[in-house]
C-alpha cells in the first residue's frame, strides 16, 4: 500500500489491505467498533487525506504519510502494554491529525495530551472534535500545536510519544535522534509506534522494542520502545 498517495477508491484499498492483514471477520468487527466509538464520543475523525490534498507549508511534506485515524482497538492494546498508570503522565501524538489518538489518550486517563500536526485543515478539525469531548475528560488538559513535528521542541514533561505511521524512514530516523537528544539525561520515556513499518530505524537508535503487539496473522500492529538515560 502506498502510504503517501491516496488511490482512486481509498476505502476499497484500505478494506482489502485490512482483510489481507487481519482477515475478513476481524476487519468487520474493527470497523463496527470504530464507528460505535465515533458515535459514542460524538466526534468525526474518519476520512483519509494525502499530504498533497492539504495545505502544508514545510519541506517535511515530502516524507509525510496519509491521514488516517487511529483504531481504538489497537490503541487499547498499545496502552495495555505500558507498565504504569497514566493519571500523572503526559502523552504526545506526533502527527495528531483530527485528534482521535488524543481523545483516546484522554479516555485512557492521561493528565495532559499534546498533539502536533502540520496540516492546518486537520488541526482545525481536531480543535472541533476536542471541543466536543473536553467536558467528558475534566482531568485531562488538551494542547494542539500546528507545525512540523520534526521542528517541534518536544517538551521535557512528555512521558509517552505516540506515532501512527506518520512519515517515511528518513523522518522516523530524524525523530529518533531528536527524542534521544531531548531525553538523554532527563528520564526514561516510552515510544509507541503503531503500524511500525520503519521499526528497524528505531531499533538502531533505541535497541529492540520492549514489547510488540501482533495481529492474528502475526504482523506487528504496535512496537513499544523505551529510551535509556545516560548514567542510569
Ligand atoms: C496516520 S495519520 C495519524 C493521525 C493521528 N495520530 C491518529 O492516530 O488518529 C498521520 C498524521 O501525521 C501527520 N504528519 C505527517 N508528517 C508530519 C510532520 N512532519 N509533522 C506533523 N504532522 C505530520 C499527517 O498529516 C497525518 O495527520
């Protein structure tokens, strides 16, 4: 599947991709759960968008992948693999799109969720979605930042960095170096890489993942990495 360009019938190519990697029954069940989640939260995060359909003003656009919302089913599995409670933790979504992962993180109990997204149209929709749910999550602070994630100064308060296949290998490598440099002497943080097509790049920087969540066909849905603190 081409992660950068949208095909003529994007819903069909996603359906076929999912059936191939998860099987027909799991694909139908997941689709139903995602639709129910949108209704339950009263948000709208569906609909693919390729970078060339969006007004993005930075050179990182070249390496950017399609917008697609996170699956709540995979998100929950990823969170279950983290060995701590979230009520005093800060979550950062790299390429936050329409805000779905941020809202799921609020639902999981994070005290603060931060999104950085370079497409203004998607970020505007994220604002609308968050406005709709923020009263449900009074203990969570929401912060949206518009801009290139590769130029973004990652706040030291961050504990968990989430990325759902936002960009190509080159950009994943740059992000890995940035994360390593930011937290080298600070603290141990966790990186959750969903649909980890360039997992090998993070392995070069952080070593082997501390856990991998696979789908029914044995294909990794999530790879979780942790940073090491120098002098630990
Ligand atoms: C697969 S979508 C995931 C959206 C969201 N994180 C979620 O899970 O629902 C990847 C997102 O990354 C964004 N993106 C890609 N490269 C980026 C960059 N360099 N800086 C900021 N956002 C980027 C895309 O516009 C897209 O919204």
